[in-house]
C-alpha cells in the first residue's frame, strides 16, 4: 500500500553528548540518517520522503544524502521550535494532499525499522485512520514524585510507543491544528489524535526498532548490525 513519510531529524540530541546532530553520527561509517532513509527508499510502497531538518543543517544533509542516490522523491521541511512544530511543517510538505494519503511519521534516529512493520502499521492506518507501533514494556514501572514511589503501574497494560506512527493525512493535520488551538504539548503525534477523542490502533512492533538517544544506544546498534550480518 502506497504511503508517504515524514522523517524528523531536527532535534538537538543533547543526551547523545555529541558535537553534531546525532543522526549524522556514523554506525560503521554510514550516518544514521542514511541508514534510516534507506529503509524507505528500498520500499517500493514509499511514494515520497519528507526530511524535517533545521534550516542551518539542510545543506549538510543534502551533501550527506547526495552520495545515497535515493530513488524515492525527497523534499525538505524546516524544523520548528518543538517536535510538534517540526512534524506539522513536514505534513504541509507532503505532495498530493488532495488525495488524502496515508502518511507515516518516523524518528530519523530509528534506523532498524523493517519493511514488515511499515506494511503492518500502514495497513492498520488505512483501515482505522490512525495506528502506531508499540511493544509491551518488560520492566516494572513505578510512578515517582520527588524521589518517592507514588504507585506501581500494572505492567500488563503498558506499552512502549515507537515510530513510525501512521495516519490518514487529513486526520493528523486536523489533530495538529486542534492541538495548536488548544495549546496541547505532547511527545508523540498519536497523543494529539487521542486529545481529539479518536481511537488509535496499536500494532506490535519490534524491540530492535530502537531510537538512538544515548552513547550506550550506539553500542547496541553495533550489536544489532552484527546479528543482522549473521542472519545473511
């Protein structure tokens, strides 16, 4: 099923402790953003990639990606003050909006996404209007305030949300506009849909679909690549 994707790469990545945007860091000499975009470029169902980046970094991204020779049409959108602003700018750069396509929103720092996960979440969004990838949490989760445990949450009902998140374009645009109007601040796009009183379908993802956030994640990324090579 055809879709378009907004890839968000406009964050600061402070927890990575790097001197540059974390998605430009290499994993075995290949920048993270290249590995991420390859996933979509290698998927014939992907009709367009919109890369959201800070205006000051877009020339750098263009230089890095020039070596990739991407076959999928690529557009740039400007990163905003908050992630919500960046995603909204990316959504406005989607082509063919009058056809109301399925659009995926994905973190540029998640390079281990698989095509079967894309297909599953895209299909679910086509059926329901809104779908996300998520995995059940493994650890016991406690709510903590001022250094003290307030309650232990029921692990059976807790899922860790991933990207891509998939939506009918008209739905997610309206959710963002409502969020702006009501001044909602959220950490993922599905939350905006939830705030509108709409349902979000959950598709089971993969524990390997990690977001590279800290230096330890880069070590884990190397291990994942080693395991992938062994399977080939």
